[in-house]
C-alpha cells in the first residue's frame, strides 16, 4: 500500500490507536511499551501484513529530529534543579566522557570483528553511544520502578543530556569517513564550538522565553504552549544555523524554563507531556515502517556480538570509569550501567549515514536497529528485577506518588505524597488532631477501602488508610513521616 494524502490520516489514526491500546496492555505481558510500537510499525510495513511501502530515510530523519525536540524539551521542563544539583557532575561526566568512552570501545570492537574500517566502526559506536531518555523513563514508569532519589536523578540527567554528545560524535565521525584525509584532531575545535554556542544559545533563549511568556499577556491560556513550541523550534534551528548544538540548546532552554516562574506553567508542561508521548509513538511507528526485517537477518550474528559487547562490557566500562572517582556504591554504579537502554535516538542517528550515501550505511542502520531492539528487550524487561537484586529500589510504601489529579498552583512550592498506614503505625486508631502534625503540612484526603474521605480534625486514622499529604517543603514532609512512623524516600550516596 502506498501512502497518499487520502489515506495517510486514516492509517495514521488506526496505528496510533492500536499503539495506545497495545501500550496499555504491555505491562501485563511484560513487554516494554516502546517495543510494541516498533513491532506494530513493522507489521504495518512493506514486509508485514499492512504492506505500507515506506522507504524514505529523509522523512524518517525529519520526523526523528522533530520528535527528539519535543522529547528533550518535555524532559527538560520536568527536570528540577534542586533534584539534579547534588548529582550534576555525575550526570555531566556520564553524558560527555561516558558517551565518548562507549563510542570508542564499541568502535574498536566492531573494527576488530568485521571488515569495517576504524572510522566506520567508530561511526557505529557513536550512533549507539547514548542512552534513550524516552526508553528509560517510559519503562521506569510503566514498571513502577521506584529508585532512590540520587540514582533516579543521575539517570534523568544522563539520559536527557547525552543525546547532544552522541549527535555531535555521529556528525563528526561521518565527516571523517567521508573526508578520509582529515585528522581526528580536527573535530576538537568543532566540539568546543558546538558546546559553547549551544550552551550560550540555550541560556539566552531560555531567559528570552521566560520574559516573552510572562509579559506577552495572551488572551487564551491554550496559546502559551503554542508559544513554547515556537520557542523550542526557534532555539534548535537558530542554534544549528550559527554552528551550535541544537539539541543541547533545546534541553538547556527547557531546564531553565522548568525551574522558573512561568504563567500557565502547568498547562505548558501538561501539553508537552502529551506531545512527547505522541512523538514517541509516531517516531517508533515510523522507524518500524522504515526497517525491512529481511535485511536484518544477515546481520543477526554480528549484531548479537556487538549488542552483548555494548551491554555487558562497553556500557559498564564507561560508567565505572566515570563514576568510580565520585566514590559511589558499587551496587549503585552497577545498576546505572545496566540502565543503558538504546531506543529510537540511535535509529534516528543511523538515518544520517543513509542520507550521506556512506558505503556501509544500510548495514549500519540494520545493526543499530537490532542493537536497540535487543537493548530494550533485555534491559527493559529486567530493570525491576535488577533494582531489587542490587537493593537500589524504594520499598512500595515509601514511593512518592500522586495518585489523584490534583492541580496545584504554579507558584505553590509544595510536596505531595501518598502514605499508607501500616498496622504498626502509632497513628493507627488516633484522631488527626492527636497526631501532632507540623503546621506546614495537612492531610488533603484519605482513601479507605476504595472510598475517598475528606478528613477533619476528629477523623480517626485506621490501618490500611492511604493519606494524601501536602507539605510546604521537604523538611515538613520528613516530619510527617516521623509522626506516622513511615519510611521516607531514602537518599543514596
């Protein structure tokens, strides 16, 4: 089936609907949601039952770049500086030196076991060198993996900020493959230029965006997310135009805005969260349509070797090399090294050599697709087990939750959590006024036997109650946990 203007909306809506329904049931089946999106795309493709003829790397790359903008911007908006500040250098080293070490080690391995030249092997290594933010956090959320705060912060910062480095390495090594007489040292000035301009442009557009959003006084609240989208695309394209790293600028802009006061900030964040999910689905469906399963079969052997090397040697080597100087616990470093999922980002980057006409570009694309698939399948399905085995997961009763659709003011700096009362809690059997709650905290609602109760001072707390607590700050929330004798969300060193 050929895609035309007449049927593209019908086919697209059907694929989106099927993907969402499949994603809803994926947790029960134990299959990562993103894998199902790819499989649906492959089934709809030219070699699947849908017979949709799609073989256009240029369109796939365009969709990929647009999708990555939304995914990075959404992730940046949700990044809280107070959370990532204690692990800023951990994440920064992982997203730069860690990516570089992964690319080098994979490149050398591919060069050693195949007929790839050194630069061709390094190109493959660069493409698969970054972890995928969409893959990491969609799996963490779908599997309800609660992690100690610092571990989650490191993973959040690394996966959100390492795509720019992989993007730079991919373009730089592509230049070395095409222009064989160029020295590898020639990419150093290019790297410095991209990082400096990308960082400066990100901060500048972030501050400019804050002033525009807060001062423009639009008539409709729905236009503020539209303004943010315009800012996002301007940031990427303008930074790229002046020689900077557009992805880095977009992420920095979003992190800056996410930690500032903005008018209708919650609306903006909710819209971008939905758009990021839409972009993930569209991206994985598109890449599933683009791949030809029959072309992957010949590279299964090499792909399996490279995938095993990446997961069990290259990723752990780079993570341990980067994090050991910070004196983190070995179990923490081991878990972070296991959460090295490759997803859509490497597949998008693999379309760049296709468009550049590099000799082994089709083999590189098929290898990258297979590596990403095996990474999500193996690591994605074992994250919860690995967290429990390494004792880095948070006990169920200590997880921070927001089970209700509670709307808080954008200016209200509050901590919202759900606490379940155990049989041994000293609060069981007491009235709320007898608990000695801090003044800066209150019980907003109680869920008891599936029924929501609006509490007052005389309400008696019972075992099994789930208390939705709002506190002004983390210190007040800590006192609440002590009053109720419940475990707090633990820190990790």
